[in-house]
C-alpha cells in the first residue's frame, strides 16, 4: 500500500524524494530536513578520525556532528517557516519565535554514544507541536536510511509502507526495547533492579541506545513495547506520535499522559500496555513511596 496521496511513490533511501501535495507540507519539510542531517552524519561517520567531542555530563556526550546536524535542521526549518520556533537538544534553547504556536522539537543525533563508537544505531528525530500537541513526527534511521513518519489522524509509515504495532503477545512472550535508564550511572542500583525485574518477566530486552529508534520499532511491530527513564521531550516527541498513529498507547510508568516532560515513558499495543504498566509502576518517578 502506498503512502496517502502517493500511489506511485517509491521512497529511495538517503535521497530527497519529491512528494505529493496530498501529504502535509510540514511533514515533507521534516522528512527533507532529517534526510539532509542524515547525509551530514553519514559523511562524518566515514571519517571517524576527525571527530571532536566533549562530555556534557557523566556518560552524556556531544560531538561537532550533533551541533552541525542541529544547525542544518534549524536553518532548513526556519528558512521555510520563519514564524515558527525550534526547540533543540544540544543548544538547550528555542530558535526562532519562543512563543510561536508551531514549535519544532529536534534531536539532531539520537544515539551519540553509538555514533562515537561506530555502533550502527542512531537517528535523527524531528517533531512539530502545534499549540502544545504533537501533530507531525519523523524519525530517520541514519544507518539504514529508513524514514518513519506520521501526521495526526493519517496513520504511521515506514518509507511508503503503513506500519502497525504488534498486539498479540502477553508480557511473558514480549520483546521490549529500552536503554533504561538513559543515564544509568546516576542511579545504578535502581537501574539494575528495574532491568532485573523486567528481564525476569519478558521474553527479551533489546537495549539499543536510541530511544527514537526504539519507539519507531514499536510502531513498526518489530518490538512489542518499549520503556525508558531519564529522557527529554526531544527524545520521545516524534516517536510518541508514530506509536499512537500505529495503534499503540504511550504514557509515563503510571499510564499518565505527561510523558513528554515527565522523563519516563512506556509504550505498547493496547493489549500489552496495562500489563506493562503493572510491572513498571513501582519504578515511576511519581510512584508513592512505600510506607
């Protein structure tokens, strides 16, 4: 099945493809900006000896490639939409108009540690919030060239194919994606306890190092669910729309809808979501401590 309004479109990996006007121009802009950033990242990956990086905080790195990708995305989006705002990870600021109704939420290189080590699992994530609601989301798998994309009410897609969450497995048979928690060194004992409990209840955990790709893979039915802590809005904004448009559910560990800013999320198909929540709720940042 072709993408909506694109019956003859065949997406070509790592290239910019012409799009039909039937797809919202805002989503087209996000896809094109992500692809341009992906090209930049791939060129840098081909010359790892020239890579410069610094440590923002323990186990949290930024490279010149993160910053260059961010600037390329910001420039591309504001050139087309100068009245919009762009909220980014690396600069910790909003470019353009900070009070704009349209705010792009950008992670220019999700999986920097993987990138630094040459581990082929990192992404570009771009979402657009309109009046505080995520209405468009794009996650580019930089290494494969696959583009996961969604607009509210129009389903979720990988390249030109529709995607759907898996929903036929219970917790014991589920494969979950996580890098949880993203900063394990800050609370290693709690992280180990959480992972140990989850590992004992599911078929497998896949720790990828990229929350954006974890969520894209849940949306595509390649994993049954995902969870994480220690994240920011730019880590989960685009992926959250992919999941809901693919028929899944997302919330914090208590099932609440404030996952964008709560620094924790869980996601799965409707049949698994409550079961996953029952497992994770005790580890929520918002759980009532035992008396």
